[in-house]
């Protein structure tokens, strides 16, 4: 077994799996400590490199596209220090880090692991149930349903609507942007009825507006990842296929019977928000136009 132990964490490779364990030191970001240990199967790895430096080098691992729901959910937007596939290495352990990287690369060659995108997740994501308290409220996921309970500082329209419960089968995708401290973030659950909504996160009852502690709000990526892991893999979506190929166009599917009812209900909701002053004239017009285009 090849292994390196650093304050930042531990990487161990047994020939088939790279086991990444976060360090316990207080300098290790809260997100990595909360996400916990990650077991990366060799077939999920696209490459690994050690970048030496005078004081502290870095081990970096690249995963195959579509292999990890965490990378799919966060879209490369995790702060570098919170990236679990990066390990800070002290200069006196540079030789060990280089050896570990070489061992993984050799195994990739011997096992002929391809670098092309995969058609299914090879990592499971966080275990459920998972619950995170953010600046806008508490979001929980039990594997089948998402529940959002608003905080006292949430917008009036959200608090008036009460807790939001969303079945995973109704979800189209999850959108996550971190709170950087200087700019607000967002965790949005896009359903079939809200896919064309243009509401800002602070007024969208299907979105958490992340404006508080950037360190704490980053944990919402746990929920985003757990939900993403249980949605259809991106390669199954219309217009995509493993390797970036475009599949043959599918025949047009007529709108479902309740399609018109959904449109009317959505327009009524927007009208109510406009009359209550939650949406400005400009926001109402823009959102209404987006809904009508979508339908």
C-alpha cells in the first residue's frame, strides 16, 4: 500500500481504491471534515499529479467526467481549500507524494482505465438523511424528499408559503452556487413546474438564498450532492451521451394532459406575488415571459 499522511489529510492507495481521509486539524475546512472519507475506485480516476513547491506542494486528482456526484453538483465551484481531491504536502514529504502519484498512474496504465466520461456515477455521494442549516433556512434530504424550513430572516413570501417539500421524482436538476462572502450564493431545486422560472433566489420558494456565513453555507453542497446522486445521470439527458456524442433526435412528445393546468397555476402564482408587491413590475414581466416561452 502507498500512503501519505499530512495535516491536511491522508491519501492511501491499495491498488484498487484511493481512500481520502480529511485531517482533523482546525485548519482543515469545515466542508471537508463534514463530507468525511471518500473511497475513489480506480476506474473513476482520470489522472493524478504532484506539483512540488519550495514550501508546500500539492497532490491533485482528476476524476472522469460524470463519475462523482459531488463534482457534478458543485461544477468546479468549490473553493480550492475545500476540494477533497487536493492535498497540501509538506516539502519534506515530497518524495512520498511523488511515489504515491506514480503508483496510481501505473495502476491506471496496467488496468487500462479509460479517460472518457462515464455513463453512471462511480461514487455514492453523502449518505442520507442529511440536513444543513443555512442563512435562509434548513434544508433536509431523506433520500426521497427534500424539505426546506425557512428561517425568521427569510423573505415574507417564503415564510408565508410555509415549509416546502419536494419529491425527488419531481426534480429536473439542482443548481448550486457557493456564497463567497462578497457575493451571495444559491441552492435551487428546479422542478418540472419551475424549470422556466426567473425568480431571484431570495423570492423563489424553491431556492435557498445563501448570504450568511460562507463557511457554514458551503455545507449546502452536501444536500446538493446527495440529491444529484439520486437524479438521472447527466448522460441520460436528451442531447447528451457519454463521450460528448449527440444521440439521434427523439421524436416530438405531445404535452401531457395537465400541461395547460400547470401553466395557468404558475401564472396565477406569479400574479399573486405581483399584487402582493413581492415581485416588481419588471420581475413580473420577465418571469411571465420566461414561463410562457417554456410552455
